[in-house]
C-alpha cells in the first residue's frame, strides 16, 4: 500500500521534512516514488509547500496520508481557497 508521509532531512535539532509518496512498509529513508512538497516546522510561522495536484492524483490512486500530512493538506487547501 502507498502512503504519503514525511521524510526527515537536516542536522541534529534542526529538522526539515519532505512530503513523499512511498510504500508503507519501507523505512523512512528509503527511496520515494514521488516528492510532493516540503515542511519546515522550525520556521516562524511554520513553512510548508505542497503540490496539491500531485497530492490529489496520488490520493486517487489509493495513497493514504499520515496524520501530519493530512493536516498539512487541509491547511494547504484552505490557503488555496482563500487566495482564489
């Protein structure tokens, strides 16, 4: 099964994440099928960027987002609605 989840990058105590689509059974640092965005929790305010078109296509193919990715997708879709 495919899952949309975070892949950690950055130095110790300075995390930076990429939002990726990968097999749910693979480890966090395994090869990803696709990169759909990034997330920086240390920014003030929190910085994230998601390609909503790619995310929708992967969701249509059966990928399941993690809880964190789901909340980021919700925030990104709200942000898009406000800008339209």
